[in-house]
């Protein structure tokens, strides 16, 4: 079976089992390896992508359900250019990136949330990130970085 979907603004076709998880299609067939395949159970959030603008864990989405839909990966979040988007830049500026495993999922989750929440609270950001596991940072610098995107006062990096 063939499934055609938009990936980072480009029409792409996958031919194979429609039950194949999107993460496998992205990484193994489309060579988009930014989303990480970690838990494969939807727990860690490392494989988060946007589907029609909404953050979703790609390990749980069968590619056959995505015909005609738009998928944005970490590779396409900033428009595919060399520039970083605001969340990526803030995470870099706040020295958040450590092991890098959760980073793509964090960027995708925060980018979608901040598009709809202009002045989120620290508590709202913590709640939003509850589906993204990070074992390195303790989340505080991640939240500081997200708040800085909105122009809110945060602790110095």
C-alpha cells in the first residue's frame, strides 16, 4: 500500500505496511533521523513530531492514518533552513542541551505550545512537558528557556 503525506512541506510517499509506525518511516525510509526512537511506547516524547500542527508521538501513529496530512519534524521546524526557530535558539542560549536524546521532542512540544500560549506560566509549561522525559536537566532550565521566548523574565543561564 502507498501513503502520501506532506513531510516538512514536501509531498512524500511511503510504500509498505500501513501499520508501520511513523517514527520508522521517518527514520528508516525518509532518512529524517532527528526524532529519536527511544521507548516506542509513547512515554518519553523523544519522537514527537507535529501532525497538522499538533504535537504527537510518532512511535504510536501508524503511517496509514496520515494520508494527506502534514507532518513536521525537528528538521523542518525552522523551515528547513540553517536558522534555528525561537525555541531552539532559547534552549541553546540557556545551555539546556546535554545528552540530546529528549531535545527534538522538547522543541516540538514547546514550539506547538508557545504558538497558542503567548504568556504561559511555569506551571503550565511543566504540565505541557509532562509527556517529555528528560534525565539530564531537571526541567528548570528548559522552562526558563521557554519563558524567555515569550519575553518573560527568567533566571540567568
